[in-house]
C-alpha cells in the first residue's frame, strides 16, 4: 500500500515537473514579449531603427540563466553620420543567454552566439562595370559582455540600457567601445566576383576595446588583387579598420583596374599618376579627407622598397614626391565635388598632377 502511494506521489511530482518545464517557455515567452515592448517603446537610439525582434523559444538553461533561441531582426542605421551613409542589415542569432553572475553586485553576463548579419540591399561593386556584388556578411559571430546595474529601479535600468545601446551602436559603427567585450567572427566580402574571408576579433587597446581584422589575411587579399602593391603600413591600417576594410580594398582594386585599362586604351595615360589620384579621390568621397590622407600616408611610408633598392634613394624621393602630390590632388578633387567621370581628363590636363614621365625631373 505504502509503495503504491509513494509511486503515485512520485508520478504526480514527475508530471508536475514536466508540466512546469513545458510551461516555462510559455511563461518566459510572455515575459520576454513584454520586455521587448518595453525596450521598443522606451529605448531609442539616435539614427538607428529596427524591426521588433522575434525569437523561436526561450527557456531556463540553468538555475541562474535564461536563453532565447532563433532571434532575428532588421536594423537600419546611419553608418557614417557626416556622410549620411545609411545601411540596412538583417541580423540572425542562434541564441542569447543572460546569466545572473553575482546577485549581490547585480552583475549580469550576456552571451550571444551564432551571429550572422547581411546587408539588406546589395551594394554596387567598386569596379568599372555597373553590376551588383553580393552583400558583405558576418558569420559565426560570438559576443560576450557584462552589465552591472547600479540600482534595480526602472529609471536607472532604462538609463543604463540606453548607455549600453549607444556604446554598442558606436562599436558597430567605429569598431571601438569602452565596454569590456569579447567578440570574434568571420567577415566575407566580394571584390569583382571573387569571395574573400577574414577573421575579426576584439583587442584591448588602452582604455578601449577595438575590433581588428587578421593582417595576414589582408596582405594575401591585397597581393591577389594586384595593382597598388600592399605594404605593411597600409595593411596594418586596414586591420585596425575592419568595418571599412572591404570597401577600402574595393577602392584599391578599382583604382588599379581603371588606370590599367585606361593606359592600355591610350598609352599616353600616366597609369601610376591616374591610379593614385583616383585612389585618393575615391577614399575621400567614401571616408573624408582626413582618413584618406591617413591611408595614403600609411601606404607611402613603406612603398616601393624593392624599386628603391634597385634604383636608389634619388628614385625613392622622386617617386614618393609624385605619389604624395597626386594623392593630395585626388583628395582636392573630391573636396571640389568633381564628378568621377572627369578625373581622367583632369589628370591629363591639370598641371598640378605630376605625370609618370615627369616625376624624375
């Protein structure tokens, strides 16, 4: 009799546990929907819009952790406020886990795994034709950080969430944040029909956590593109700017491609001069004069090493003088608002441009 009663009690308890386990997703799901509504209504980020995030299901994954699975949203953001560049991104995440790591200090850990992101609209390939390239992608992304709430009151939490959101927005735009974060992913992009992939991760630099790209991969990509010979200096700069790196590589490729074709069609076209003017022009149009100068200077600081060894220091000074000069001309063309279609004619006729045949004079 006692055994039968105990068996009955155990079965009932087991059924209750199973019911609670099955009900947790429903309960947590409703709470999550309320939290999402709260965030959408009260947490606004300047120049960022997003569709209501959705998830497939949610459950407790330990006594102090909750995990959401199958999250997705569309994000529209201004990538560069000064230039008014708007980017639409479709984001999918395999799972997000929030863990109460220290209840006494109100420390929460956030772990985001399986991040993938792709531009919502295809971008024009930076090349001689008007075809469209597949959008850049982020895959296999993992992201971790901690949040400490000073007080568990709604106004305080709201203010801290806004601060955190703005820092994460800054991180997505510039690749830098003061929040201690861990992040790694693969970035895939296409240049003239060929696909390239490079690893990106976060490194601590001083008081900031900065996104970087694998420099060795960038050097291999730069060498495979031909044209402007990559140097340690400009590849290091690219590695420090992984968000800009794919488009910067496309600009390098376009400048080399356009100047090579122009010279083949007309041997009087100064290929090197046109390449540098166009390169600086496109960089300035894309990222502004200051950054374009930084890119050009980083390249010239280590360029032409092999030719220098063969032709001597006189060649070095003359070659660098030409390149620095023509880079400055290209930046000025962009500042003046000249059309890209007019750049070749200006290179051929503007006395400010140092032509290939004249740079040793």
